[in-house]
């Protein structure tokens, strides 16, 4: 990981005659690679929702669509073999699912006065900021695709005699906090669909408010990451596990609030995604999926006649797609933190 507390000498490339200097408009290949790698290093920690999907690189000159493949499970072979007779065998059934990619991006403008008077390494600090912005943006693109899934469970309402089923988002209140029982229920549903775990367990992406409610209810059943046998093999954002489900925490987990989002008035509803292997696909930020765009002073032509401005930006090509609805369950619940929650 690139350490932002270290000063970086951007003149490290000055020995290359093709390196960009004031008055030129192109970056050397070495400097472009350095900037792109720094940007990706800053963006990747924000890509929580991207961690568990099939990954596809953006094909060069491949148009606006990308293809994900889904293999259909083979049926049981229960017919006994006949001695000396070769069975017919089976063909693989492959379903292709295409998704349309879109471009995203933003940039910041730096003045020549800022560059001349700044004590810090302005370009490196800017890369940190736009890298975080890029990561959060692309993570939201994936999250919105996943949050639109149709395989939904609603946290039941607690009662003196047990619990009462809830059949819609509008039926949830702040009292419908995620419970250990619901975690086991979601895991059982994935198992019943013959969904495969990811590295031995299912994964749930959860908001900190919902995680708090769950951990308070779980007590000693909750296994913190420090108690893992192999704590070095944890996911980005992972906080612990229960019931064969590893929980990954992010403030970007989906929240709906108010009647505009089909919630009860004033109620925040949280979507916790329970994910198995091959539930969805997404494009990679490597291989051209995310790149830095740097325009130095002098590259703007008549739009910058006094060479007063340079820009640093990012551009990405991104999409995500649910491949098998049965392999991902969204459990919608309330939270004791209802008043503090805002829709995202």
C-alpha cells in the first residue's frame, strides 16, 4: 500500500527526455503508471462491495458491454453404468449474461500559486483525495446493483410470544433489529439453494449501526476477528463472524429512509447483503478500469492562456451484475440507531 505520509519527488522522472515538464502536455509511460498505481491503491480500500464478485477486466476496444458467464449445475448421475457400454455423458450448460458499462470520473484544478507555495506534495495529496472519491463512487455503483436484488427477507417483529412476520419494507420499524436467528435463517436459505461459501463461509456486508445491534444481541456467540485461527486472512472491513457468516462492515451499506424509499414515515431501513460464491460479477479497476488523467500547465491552449492551471482527475469504466439471485439474500431490518441514520 502506498504510504501518503511520505513525500514523493515527482521530479524522479526528470531524467527521461519524454517526461512531462511545464509547457508540455503528455506524461511519460513511467509517470502514468506511477500515478495510476497510486490512484488504485487509494481507491481499493473503499471497494468493499467489489470484494466477492466474479471479476472481469475491461476489454480493450470491446464496446459498451461486458459478458459474465454462469454455469448450470449438472444433475445427479444415478443410473448405474453398464459393463462395456460408454454412457452418453453431458454437455456443459453455460449462460452468458451481458452488462452495459458506463464511464465515471471527476477532476480537481490546481492553480500555479498553490503549486509554488504549497509545503506538502500537492499532487500526491490530491491523488489520495481523488482515489478515495473514485473508490467510494465505484463502490456505490456496485452496491446499487446488488441492493436492487429480488431475493429479500425482512427481519420479523419481536413480540411477547416470539416474533411476527414482516412482508414488506414498510412494515419495519426501529424495533426490527437484526438478530442472530435471522443470520442463521439467511445462511440456511443460501445452503438450501446449494450456494457455495466463499473460502469456507458466507459473507455479509453490514452497516455499523446494524453490526452494533447484532453484536449486542449475540454476546458470546460473536467471534471477533482477533479470535480467528488465521487472522491474517481477513477481508477488507471484516469485523467478526457468527453462524458460518463472516461480517464485513462499511458505512456504505445500503440505507433507505422515509416514505419516498417505501419505508414507514421516519424509519430507516438497512440492507444487509448475505453473499455466496458467484452471486454477482463486476469489472476490475485494474487493466484500464480506473486511470489517472493529469493535465499540466500549458496543456490547455487558449483556455489557459497564462498557464495558470493544471488538473488531476480520474476516469473509470464500471458495471456490476447479479448473476444468480438465489446466491445472495438481502435482509432488511431496522436499527436502534434509527434517528441518526440517513439514506444513502
